[in-house]
C-alpha cells in the first residue's frame, strides 16, 4: 500500500489510477478514501488520473499522537505532498466532499496555480458567524468525545450513517465505505476533529479569489448543505451549480451514476484554457 512521507514525517496513504489530467478527491471528516471508490472506474475510463487519499489521523494514514501535528496547514501541505507524488508539476482538478470541499478551497487559495478546477460536493465555506462556528465546534467535539469513549463501533449503523455512508447502507459501495470507516484509529480521527475539522477557518470572504472553474454539487435531500451550496455558487466567479435528485450528503454513493455524469459533463464543458 502506498505510503508518502509528509513534511513532518507523517506517513500518508494515497493511491493513483489511470493517466490524463490529475483529479484528486478528498473525503469528509470521519470518512476515508474508500468513500470515493465508486468514482475511480468511470473517471479513469473518461481519461483522468484519479487520486484518492486519507488525511493524517484517518483511514490508512498514520495518526500522530501529538495534537500539534494537526491543523489546516498540515492538511494543505499533505494534499500538496500527495499531488507531488501522483502528478508532479501538473495542475490538478481538486475536489472533495463536506470537509474535503472546504480543504480543497483552502488549498486552491494557497496554491491557485496548482488547481485547474474545483469540485465542491455537499460542502460549504465554513462559518463566518462566531456563534454558528462555536456551535459547529461543539458538535465536532461531541463526535470526538464519542470516538474516544467507544470508538467507531456501530458508527455506520446509527444516526451518523447517512452522513458517513449514505442513505442506502445496503449498497456494496456503502458497505465498503463503512468497513473502512470503522477500521480507523478513533483517537486519530478525534484529534483531527478537534484541531482541524472543528476550527477550520471560513473561506467565505475569499471565494471571489477562486477564479478557476468550480462545480458546486449537492444532493436534493441534503438540506443541511443546501444553503451553503447556494452561497458558494453565488460568490465563486465561475461556478456551475448542480442538484442531484433523491440523494443525501453522500451523493456520490447514493446516486453514483448521476453524480459521475454531472462531474464528467462539467469537466468536459470547461473552457479550453482551463484544461
């Protein structure tokens, strides 16, 4: 299994499939690279080099014990390290689901020359309102408390399931994603939540700087992120907005075919200069 060394020595898991324009997909908080498995075959067949990876503390990546090893700067740097390994010197389509979309925005703001397009899936720009931010951090803190107390046992069978593996736990892709989630180090994910996912800075005031083509995609049943998707679509200079019917937060698993078609249509319709 590929292990790539981050700048501080943390070993990161990543995999790359196919050739062509690089396309990296970052999962949500508590998820792993396996959540984007349904996209690998179709996107490779369409001519892209598909890159999946796990954040530090997640999946098959190492989980440093030092809380200081977790921060949004580490995520940005780790994503750059993964792209250096998978597609050195090449701009990439950078995308992700939920926190993965926010991480993609931060990466694009830091390294705009490295991003040919953005895929923002079931995501948002973070919270500008201090009270809303405080509430979000408290929610992430409760998730971290649970993970430290009982681990991931039963995590994908309970209330977290729709946001973790989708609305159809019987789907093989959802079951594979669930197994990978429950196999994680819960303490590493908890540290990531408290130090990264919870306090991640908002990008809302800087969305106008992201001038690359951007797809803002959300499931019609994902009411928690519907407004965030509208805000991003309005503020990004070159945004395309898509809503997938009968899909929730994990839209890429709930309606994999419709999701794949929407992403590939967006990528094919980009202006030649953006490719």
